[in-house]
C-alpha cells in the first residue's frame, strides 16, 4: 500500500501523463494535417524511446536509426488513423517501433541464436537506462525485479526479439501454455508496479 | 481472458482470422478497447524502463523530413475527393447537373402561359430525364460547393507545392555550387583590391628611400610607367624595387627608375585609385591616399622630394611630396608644368602650406599635353598676383636628361 506521499506523487504524475497524452494527441492531429513541426515535436519526445527499442532488438545502430526513420514516416502517413480509445500515442509509437524492429529481425538472413535464460538480464545493455528520475527508476526496478526470471525472459523475448510463444517455449524448454501464463502474469505485475509508481495508466 | 487476448493481439500472436474477429469486437466492446489501451501502455512503459538512454544521430531527422516532403509531393493528387472527382461517374453526374441547371434556366425563361409542371419533351427523353431522376435541384448546390471546396484545396496545395519547388530549386546543388563560386570569386577580387590598395602605399614607402637618394645624390626621379613600357632599372637597388613592385602589383604597375624624364604614363592602378574618389578642383587637392608621417621615414633627411604619377589620357596626375618645408605666411608653393619645347611653364596650382611629411596631391593638368614633360615647384610671394612664369626659389624640378 503506498504511503500518502507516494499517492500524491502518483496522482500528480498521473495528471502529468494526462497532459502529455493530450499534448501528444494535439501533435498527432497536427501531423495528420501535414505539419512538419508537429511531427518534429513527437520526434523529439519519442525518438529516443524508439531508437532504444530498435537498438535493443537489433543490436545495430545503423539499422536502429533506419527503424526510427521508418517509424516516424509511418507516424506521418498513419496519423489520421490513430485511435485514441485503443492506445496512447506513446503506446502506439512504441508498438510501431517494436513491429518495425521485429520485421527487420525476421528479414535478416539468419535467425538470431536462441538465447537461454542465463543470457538475459533485465537491463540487457550496459548503457544507462532511460529513466531520468533515478529514485523513481530504482523503485520501479525493484518492483519489476519481483518478476520471476521466466516472466522477464518471456517478456523480453516476446517484446524485443519478436519470438512467438511457441518459440519462447522451445527456448526455455517449457510448455507453450506456461509461457502464455508467464506473459500474462508478467503483464499483471508490471501493471501493478506501474500503477503504484505512476508510470502506467 | 480479455487481457490475454490483448497481449496476443499486441504481440502479434493472432492469425489473420482471429485478429479480424478481435478487431471487430473492439469496435463494439469499449471494455475490450480499454483493456487493449492499458496493455499497450504497460508495454510502452516497460520498454521505456528497460531500454537504454540513447538518441539517434541528427541526420535521422533530416532524412525523415526529406522523406516526408517527398511523400507530400507524391501524395498530393491522391486525396479521396480527387479520386472521386476523377471517376467517370462523377463527371457524368456533373455534366448531368449542368444540363439540369440549363433546363432549369430554360424553364424559368419559359413563356409565362406555359404550364409550370409540364416537363418538356427534351427532358422526357435522353439525358434530361436521367438528370431529373438522378439529381434533384436541391443536390446541385452541395455538389458545386464540394467542387469549389476541392478546387480551393487543390489550389492551396498547388501554391504549397510551388513553395516547395522554389525551395528545391534554391537548394539545387549546381546552383548552390555556382553561387559559392561567384561568392568566392567576389571575395578574391575584393581581397585583390584591398591588397593592391594597401600595397600601393607600401610601394610608395619602398620607393621613397630610393627617391630620396635620387634627389639627394644623383637627382633621379622614380617614375611609374605602364608595364609594357617598363624596363629594369640601372642597378641592383632599382631592380630590387622593380621586383618588389611586381610582387606587390603584378602586371598592373611597375616601378622603374628614370634618369631622364619626368614624363609619366598613367597606369590602370593610378586611374582606379585617383579618378573615382577625387573631387578635383582648380589647383591642388590633397589626395585620398594618405601617407605615413614623414617624421618616421624621413628622420634626418630634410631634403624635399617628389614622386609623380601622371595620366595624360585623363589629364590627371598625382605627386607624392616628401619633406616640403613649412613656409611663412607671406610665401606659397607653386607647381608648374612645361612641354618638351621648353617654351615655358604653365601654372598647375598651389600646394597646400604646412602639409609637411609625405603628402600626395592630386592635380588636374592644364589642357596642353606638353606641360607634363617637366615639372617644377617654386616658392612664390603669397601676397602678389600669380606670375606667368616661376620666379621664386626652385624647390624641386624635373631632372635634366
């Protein structure tokens, strides 16, 4: 149960997120009307995230930058089709980045080596994580650290590497149903953690 | 269950059939849409936490802008209304509407006794009838409005494209290169002008010691002539000046020591320097070119001297004086010119008094060409009328051959 101060923080962050979303939607509306400036605002806000996702998926800077380009050109083309009731702008862009990265992964001639649980770490890079608020990040990392290794591995393989649940099951030597369950439980824990810390909705 | 479905949907686990069914449900099930939204936000937050704090290079945005601008141009004519307008049906409809308008106008202009409701034979047959059935008069205005709106939109788009084309032309690589070349050439010329102007003074400074030596010793004058008439000097020292002058001014002006004549030819450099900027009046005016103070150069050398630059074609001359004496108020310095025949001098003008040091004076020569052959500077009485010929003490004069 979060303390009062935490709840107040959470509420103010939640308001901040609402404002961010409203600003994002205004930008996207501008993009739909052909504004380069609006696209640039979205780019400034989310290009780092898109690049981070692509880099984590592809482990290749050049390809990751191409993904950034593809994603924002796609944002330009599809802005009018964005449906606010189904996703936040951030979620929409983020999933587009994932999708573009995985498309590239799949196009690569040789499938990347399947990795085992021992190869995966929660922060799969030696670079600094994105969160600018160190304290908040620490709390979240701790909360997310409560995820079992299998949950984290399943999520990471599914989200960043584009593995199907069957492929994850093969990689981890588990039944497919178990992987499905890992993913769901992982998501529930994430939501709880984000909800408490004000990262999620 | 709905969360699992959302995860499957977002992570691409659904096959085509399942996905279509899921998307159909999304349209009518707001709870499912909400759950999908939450799941997508959870995943985005998860990614935001997990990925490194990295930024793409600046070039990425430039590439996006280029691609987006290209896409704008490509997509310009493909708006739904444009496609709709290009369809045959629409044009048939538009033509029909126009016919209807025509018929309506004819009906308004009908003879007053004609029954209003009776359709004409024309409208009962052929396209008139089709028009009446497919488009009622009420639908004409919206159609025309829509066309107007679309026309306006297209015109705006054309204007916007014009702007883009203009911008593209501006950024055209060849043109940019040409502009850069011209700018570089301009800078080069400006630098050359500046160099020549600056070093023109240096040339004078280099020549002065020799000139001074000439007056003090061999009574030689330094003459500047055009390049094609120039010849190397008589000795090593003069050759040195020659070389230095060439270095400074290239083929525009050379210095040569003359032992015989004060008759000087103008040079392009002299023209450029003197003519445009000097407001010449009768007599003398101080030149625009200012020399360094004589004390620095002439220390211990009280002898007056002069260096003349003449432009006979233009009737202009510049005389560079050094160590002119300061005269009492009742005296003045006059400069005179004469031709080769020795028939006498003609007055050119009065030198400013008290100028001292090294001073350049621009003068307009008298009309007779021969006056430039010899020059003499004399000290005359200030109070009296100017004599016809020099009578006072000779301060400077062209050396006899």
